[in-house]
C-alpha cells in the first residue's frame, strides 16, 4: 500500500527557514515525480514545486528563488527546503505522487509564518 508521510512543519518567523520531508513507502520511489502542494486558508490548492525521477525541478512563481525541492532515492524521501519565508507561505503542505494511475497524498504538515 502506498503511503506518504510529511513532516517538518511548524511555526517560523518571517524570513526564517524550514525543511519539509515526504517519506514514501509502497511505491518505486526512484521512478516517481514528487509534487509538493499547499493549501492556504480560504484559497485553492497550489502546486508549489515538483521534481522528476531524473531530477528536473519546477517551481511556482511565488516560491521560485526561495524554495528548493530535492530527493534522496536511497531514503525514499523528498524534501522541500523553504527559505525567506513570508506570511503568505502559511498553509498546509502536502506531497503527492501518481502510482498506477492513482493519485496518492499525504495528510499534510502545517507551516505557519508569523511574528
């Protein structure tokens, strides 16, 4: 059974940093594109960043230059390094993969950026 578990969220001051992790089990992790989404209060879900099996990355304009997505295939884990955080980055962050045409999500981790 495919499972995704996010961790690393928390409360951080504006300008601070956090690193989120996404541990994946039940899938051939090295072959998967890992996507990070977020949903802020009262807003639509937004694709934040993605990394393909070959290491190609893509970012939303709102986070490009501040966030870095990466993966460690030996640990079946994806990461989202978030720097220069802003209050508007406050959201629940989710990782997501496709496996056999099924969309799998983690339960999310809350990031709150506030002074």
